[in-house]
C-alpha cells in the first residue's frame, strides 16, 4: 500500500470509529454551561413579547426612575444630550434631516424593554427591576405620545402597543421567531 493510500485508509478508519462511538471531537476546553448560568444571558424579547417577565409599570411611576437613572445622559424629557435623544422626531424620517428616536423610528415596543433591560443605565446595566423597566419604558412611550401616562405596561399590554413606524419594517424570516 502506498503511503498516500495508507494515510487515506487511516483517516477513514478514524472517522468511522468516531462516528460509531458517537464521540464529538472538541478542543476539550471549558465546561458545559448550566441552565441557571445561562438564564441571565437568555434575555432576548422578540416583537411577539414571548419571554417578557412578570411585573408592571406606568409612565407616572417611570418618571421618577427616569429622573434618577436616565436623565443625566438623556435629558429630563428624553430630549438627548449628552447621549441619544429618545423622544420626538415623528414625521421627520423622510425629510433631509431625519431624527431617529425610539418614538419616530423603533418598530417594536418590546425592543425598548429588551434594550433597556440589557444595556441601560449605561453605567449600571441590568440593575433595574422588571417593574422599573416596564415603568421607564412606559415613560419613554408616553413622552412620545404613543401611550397615555396612566397606561400600565406589562407582559400582555406592552407587545400590543403600536409604534408609529412599525409599518415600515417587516420580518424577513418570520419562521425563525418560533
Ligand atoms: C451614563 C449615561 C447613560 C445613562 C445613565 C443612561 N443611558 Fe441610555 N444610552 C446611553 C448611550 C451612550 C447610548 C447609546 C448606546 C449605543 O448606541 O450603543 C444610550 C442609548 C439608549 C437607548 C437607545 C437609543 C437609540 O435610539 O438607539 C435607550 C432606549 C436608552 N439609552 C434608554 C435609557 C434608559 C431608560 C436609561 C435609564 C434607566 C438610560 N438609558 C440611562 C447613555 C446612558
């Protein structure tokens, strides 16, 4: 048997042995993650709201959260500076100077909850309770005139909020949401 044929035969034999034993070849680094350790990372909320936690809050409650934990970077009314503007800009998207905010641009209210919960406040992410996250999301939605200050946001009501720019987005692979 030539060296080349021998090498090929050995590779085939090795592959067959691996397949037969069901063993998966890995670099043998790390250890399997437990479901408990995974939970804090399993945060994504899609447009349908699946995965939203228990809890609730309205803009009235969210106003104080916003003043205490957000206004330093986003302005007392969410008008922005030094960080992103969160309020206003509706009707400007097709103009020469579009103002993209949660209110004018974002298609889904659930994205607001998702983003605030995972990333804000910038200096202390993932410190808000679920009630605070619902309330401060409600505050931003109400400041944009999308809901009323007394409207209570929770896992049922938040996904039903219709964002003004929602119709200009579409889901390319709807099957993947399931
Ligand atoms: C220390 C400053 C700081 C604080 C405090 C802060 N943010 Fe932010 N925020 C930022 C920065 C910077 C960005 C832009 C982040 C990026 O684009 O990745 C941002 C982005 C956002 C956005 C996305 C805006 C957009 O249109 O892309 C939202 C919504 C938001 N913040 C909400 C909040 C809320 C609610 C709070 C309070 C609970 C908060 N932020 C507190 C600095 C801050």
